[in-house]
């Protein structure tokens, strides 16, 4: 993805070499692979992918692949290398020290921001993969609703159903599925366990990962019979999410969407304790950042307001979207509050 564009940047900035170390997601971004251990070395006109014999040796356009050899460090030594770009967010201190020994003459600069910027604007190929991940995620939810029965006894039973569906469709899971009933839902990142299902709101936050591209979606269902008050607060949250999505347009600041969502929540906004969303791609959380970025064409991101009332209940509604000049919601599973019997 965008390797030539990145190499142009290296030429402009006079960076001789970029060294990406396992498990940097940028390795997956450029190679569209996730080997168990690998380095990616990008120069201004070439790139080399070093993998171990434990993985399949891939063929990648514009990237030469080689196996690690015992003398790989010696092979890399080159006194002409003066400036090296590293991703400070992922390289370990150990590897940075190793590089300093291989290239004692070189200056090291952090290129993490350039990588984030490059990745934040998706290519059509990437958008297609994210869309497919989102479709499989939405399908898993629909299947769950159709199959829901008294056989589902624990939060894990529900999570496993969703995960099995996504894996059966050729996906990995983007992150461990959150199935949180009743007061567990008040913890946004509740760890799903063999906790018996309780009546009340159930938060389902999950996503498929298709060919290294992630989806992220949260839906609410109500176990048992919801009251008028339950429906009112749920619909307020849904209004808040829709109001924020309606404000998506080119060059709009993400903070403006955040403000709209909170204003709509009114007195419940104090229970909305996290950011409205995040960029999504080869990482579940990546740029654009809601704190200080603006919407650009080909950004993919989530919108996910929530209300969390400690020891009572929690709720969140989340969609993954692409802005391609128009707003397109990729996670299309229904958002009306469904009641299920347990
Ligand atoms: Mn999310």
C-alpha cells in the first residue's frame, strides 16, 4: 500500500533507510502480511522484507523478500547510510540499540507521524477490505438475533457465536468480543466471561478482521422486556449517534461531531466517558484522531457515543463509516432496540 508514495517522502526528506520491526502494524500495511517475525527495510528506491523460515516466503510487488540469516546484521552495515527513519511507537529499545551499532554514523529520526498520515487516507482496495469486514460483522449480528435462544446462557456463549460466524466467513476477530449484560455494560471494555446472562441491556462490541483490515461495531439488545424508560434512554443515545453522523462532511473537525453528540445527550452527557470515535484500518484504533483532526476524503472511522451508569447499566451504539465525499455507514446491522427472551 502506498509504498511509492512513502519512498517519495524519503527522497524529499533525505532519509536513506526506514527500519520497521516486528510487530509494527506498518509492516502489515506495506506487505499485506503478518508473519510471526519480520523486519521491513525501506530505502528510497527499494525495499527488503526479512522473514524467518517458519513462515511462507511471500512474493510482493516492489519488495524483495529474504530469509533472516545468522549474519543479517553484518549484511545490513553500510557507511553511506546517514539518516534512518524509525517508528518510535513500535521499535523496542533493544532493536534501536542494535541499529545504532550497525550504523554508528547515522542519525535517527522518528517517522511515526508520517506513517500515520499516510495510512489515515485509505485506497479503494483498503476501503473494499474494511467494507467486507463490516459486512461480515453485521451479518454475524443478524445471525445471532435469528439464532438467539435459551441455549445461550453466558456472555461467552454469545461472544463465541459471533466469533464463530466471523471465522467461518474467513475472517479473524479484530479484538476479543465484548458481551456485557446489565451492570457489566457500565464498563466500556468489560472482559467477557462465563458470567450468566442477566436481564436488561446487553452491549455487544465486536468486529471482523478481513485480510488484515478491521471492522468495529457495537449493538445493544435488551434481554427480557424493556420499560418505556429503557427505550427512551436508548433512543436518546441513538439520536446522539445519528446527529453526529449527520454532521460528517469534508474538513469538518471531529471535535465538532463530539460536541454535537454530547449536546444531544443533554444531562446524560456526563456519563459519556470516552471519545466519540477513532480511525480504523490495519489497526482497530488509528488515525484520524478525534482530538485534533479534520475529516478528509477516504477516511474510515467509527462513531460511538455511550452512556455508562456505574453498577446499573451501560450502552453504546457504534458504526464504522467511510467518508468518500459522501458518508457511508459500513456496519449496516439494524439499530432499533430488540428485546430477546432469556
Ligand atoms: Mn470502537
